[in-house]
C-alpha cells in the first residue's frame, strides 16, 4: 500500500512529467531512470509543497537521488 506522499509524488510524475507509472518505484533514480533534471526537481518540489502544505527546503534536494529519497524527505518532515 502506498503512503499519501508516494501517491502524490506518483501523480505529479505521471500527470505533469508524463512518466510511465510502471517506472516509478522507490529505487528509481530521478535522473538516470526517469530523466528528471535539476530544473524538473525544483518544479516537483514546488508542486509537492502545494499538495502537502509542507515547507521543503530547496537545499534538501541536494541529497535526493531516487524516488525513495523524495518520499523519505516528505515523510520525515
């Protein structure tokens, strides 16, 4: 079962970045597997802020490499 954070992230990646839902798994690397670059990552962060109401610092993205890292960032706040 997916957490709320996972569902929101998956929805953003599928609907706004047109990524195949089957590719979105915790170990998927944002750049190598999903072709999400740093500009896209900032856009994702902004959408997640809107959807979750959480304040996610841009600096936090420096350590994010996988879908699982993004989920951990969301769940850890």
